[in-house]
C-alpha cells in the first residue's frame, strides 16, 4: 500500500486551530473558568501533536520516495 502525504493546507489548518485553542484557553483562564481552560489546553496539545505527526510523516514519505 502506498503511503500518501498529508496535504500542507491541512497542516496549516491544524496550526491555526492550535493557536485558536491556546488563545481561548488563555481567555477562559483570565475569566477564572478553569474547566474550559483545561479543555482548550487539551485540544491545543492534541492539535499540536497531530501537526507534529503530519510533519514527521510527510518527511518520512518524502525520504522513502527518493
């Protein structure tokens, strides 16, 4: 089975989503809503991990093609 690269636009969207979740976590923390803050921090970390996985996967697929 051929491995396909993850589209760069999807990786950019993951970065934007991670930044948005981080900003929302900060806003909720300043309003003393720790439950929402922790939820958005978790989502931010989740999106950052997906972004890192996508970058690593694309690099490995690119190296295996050569």
